[in-house]
C-alpha cells in the first residue's frame, strides 16, 4: 500500500495538480483509454495518498497509465513558459513557433496547460493590435501555395468542426492539434500570406487555430484556449480577413464572460464589431451582438442586454448560411436562441429565458446537436426552479443529463453539476430523486 501512496503522490505533484485536478485526470484517462466513466473525487485521492485505502484493481490499471506517462506525457509544469501563446505583436515565424509549442504541449497533456488560469486582460491588447492592423489593411505580392492544399485544409476543418458541434470539444481536439502541427504550420512557414493563395492558406490556418481554441474552451481548458485564440487572431490579421478576426474575438469575448470577466467580454465584442465594419458576415455580426448581450446581462445591465438581443435578432433575420464561410455555419437558430436564453437567465427574467431556450432546444433536437440541447434544457430547468415548478425543473434536468452524457463537453457537464447543486434541497421529490439517480449512474464525474 505504501508503494501505491508514494507513487500517486509523486505523480500528482510532478504534474503540478491538486488532488481534485488529479481525480479529473484519472477520469479523463478512463474515458480516453477505456471509454468508461468513473466516479472519483479529491477525497478518494487523499485516501490513496495517505495509505488509508488501496485503489481497486480497475483504478490501479488507470493509475499505472498515469504513473507510466508522467515522465513522457506531462513532465514538470515548468517546461512550458508562462507567456507561451500570448505574444501577438511578434513576427509570423514566432507565432508559428508558438502554435507548434502549444500543439505539442496539448497533445502531451502538459500539466501547465491544465493548471494555468485564464489570464485577465491578456486578450485585450491583441484585440487592439488586430483592430489597428485591420483598419490599415496593408498588402504586398509574393509566393504561392497550391489551391489544392488549401482546399484540403478547409475540408479537414469542416470535418473537425462537425465533430465539435455534434460530439463536443473534448472529442477530437488532440487529433486536430496533431494535424495542425504536422501539416498546417509547415505549409505556413513555406508561404507568404501576402500572395493570393498564401493569404488563403493563412486564413485556413487561422480557422484551424480558432477551432482548436474553441474545442479547448468547450473542454474546460481555458488557459490553452486563450493562447490558441490569440494566435488565431494573429494569423487572421496576416490573412487580411476581418470577418475571421472578428469571429475569433467573439470566441475570446465568450470566454471572458464565462470565466467571470464580463467587462472584458463586452470590450472584446465591441472590438469585433468595429473590425467587422471592414468585412461582411451577418452571422458573425449577429453572434457578436448576442455575446455583447451575454456580457451586459452578466454586468446586470438589463436594458442594454435587451437592446443587443434585438439587434442580434435583426441581423440574424438576414443570415443566409449558404453565403457564409464554413466557420459561421453553426451560428443559427439553435445557437443564437441559446445565447439569448442565457442572457435573460442571468437577468433573472424566466419568461424570456424559457421562450428562447425552448426555440433553441427544439432546433437542437431537429439537428441532433446534443451539446446545444443540453445547455438549452439546463436553462429551462433553472427557469422552472425560479417559478417553483419542481417537477418541470427535474424533467428538464433529466434531459440535460441524458444529452450531456453523449458528448465530451465540460460546459454540458458543468451544467449538470450546477443543476445537482440547485436541486439538492428538493431531493425528497420523486422526480428530483430520479434525476439524481440517473446523473449519478451515467454522469458521475464531478467537475
């Protein structure tokens, strides 16, 4: 028993993880290596390390994987510089070096990227630099890259975006990171973005990096996501694509608001709209207004949030997704109504929240988009609780669990955990008890 306790403690400390983070890491290995979900928490890890409880044989197999990987997959947290991925103003080769380093660290599950926190303000300076460069819009001709290569990268983007939309950000991020570092960045190094086809290549590369950032965001790795998105913004600038740059700022705005910094989220959404004045994408503009509404709602400015929702709806009414770029295809009724619902939820206005969440849930069900559906039903559950309709809340919460269990999305899992907390005082109700029984059986991981 002593051998296990010492090895577990050493492995956890080498990775720079808390006991709670180490528990999540064991759960991740169980899912990725064995495709099973396990219930584990910090208390269990503490018992193992103190030697008061021996891991079961199933956990011993999982721990053996982690201990065996410690020297090769993660390594000490200090081997990744704190500033990695945040530099925006440097030359393009430096940005590509950062992309490669991020991709390698991501694939090897570096501890730094799991334990690092979202950096308040680190997204703001890049947004200003991007906006200035977009307004200046300098160009110069030079070498080409084959159109077939660009088309292949864009087709790959479409495949991975579909995986993200249908299965969650944690489903295939490491595979995309491998593709970016082995295929995309070598091509970027060999071509100049100021040539027509080179510009298209850099735009495709920026799309891939945005998607990597979004997948990391959805999987709960905010420090990693923020760095990917900053570098995506840099490549979007080189590609002279204001629409894509504005889309990246939308992602950064969403992240800032979610991590508790709505003032930054508001600033980033406004910067995206200002830059988009040099481009055309009604879908992106509708998204930016929706995310501005989310930020304003989190700042408790109900009047401003309502105005932003109305402006987003006005732009959305004229969206033709067939004319939009591939990266904008998910900005539809399921997505936008979900964002509006969240804004009114945060303003404690259940009637409007339910109306928008219902539309989002119906459209998500039609498209079989479980992640979006889980978030919509979680919003419906919270609204029902505000109206003291415990049975309706439990029903919506149960649907949230059923959908969340089918995707790899920390946002969906966190929505379930939030409902666990909110329904705890009502566990004497049979429908609520049924919710807890289902949640504990098919989605037992606390996060």
